C-alpha cells in the first residue's frame, strides 16, 4: 500500500547499497555451501526458483510484498540454513560432539522463532485483534485502517469505524474502496 514501504530514491543510497551488499554476501556464502552439500544446493534452488515466481521480475503483480508469497521460498531457505549449520558443525566440532552441537544450534535458532510465533498467534484471536495489530505494526497503511474500519462496522461501532476510515483516507486520499466504505 502507498507510503508503507519507503521507495528507494537512488541506487547510490545506503538504503539500497547495504541490503544489496548483504544479499550478495549471503548468496556467495550460500553458493560456497551449496557446492559442498546437496541439501544446501536444493535449498538454494528451491528458495531462488520459487521466489522468482513472485518477485515481479517475470510476472507483474499489484502486490509488492506479502508474507504468504514467501511460504514456498522459506522451505528452501530452511533447507539452506540447516545445511549451512551442519556444514559449520562439521568444520568446527569434533566428531564425538557433533550431535550435541546440532541440537544446541537448532535450539538456539528455533527457540526465538517459536517464541515469536507463539506471541503472534494472539493477534489471530479475531479479525478485530488481527487488524488492530496490523494498524499498530503499520500505522501508515491505509489498507490496514480500512480493514479495521470494516471490523468496527461489523460490530456496529460506527464512531470507531468512521475514525478508522478517516485515517485511511488521510493516509491515501485516492483510496476508492475507503471512499466507498465511508459513503456507505
């Protein structure tokens, strides 16, 4: 949605160069591991290939980014990360301690991800909590405010709905759906 993700003004800006450098380093490290591990090669190809389908490079889409578009790519990334961790363990840990090292590394990687997932599930309690969370996370998203307005409308909370729809229109005056919702 407009104004949620800042547009990069120039390829010479740090907001472009730093992520590109980070991606290049990850790609080089991934290629290094991929040539030594079939699982890593699979991960790299699965992640890259499935991402290309939704990257707007070959097929234009009105959606710039949505987490649901990355589900398939994440399977490849998970395989690549697992293979990379196994590669590091093979290099750095004695053979007799490798199983324990893999368990510890897996716990260190998975524990924070599991905790974050557990906390995030509370946002899905209802559509109202979901869109309230979306507004909190992306307060400049007219779409999030519009969705929140619909939840208030469903509950016949008209003042809250008007406040949310007015905020959506303040953020994006040309948002036709929001204008129609306000009219209704």
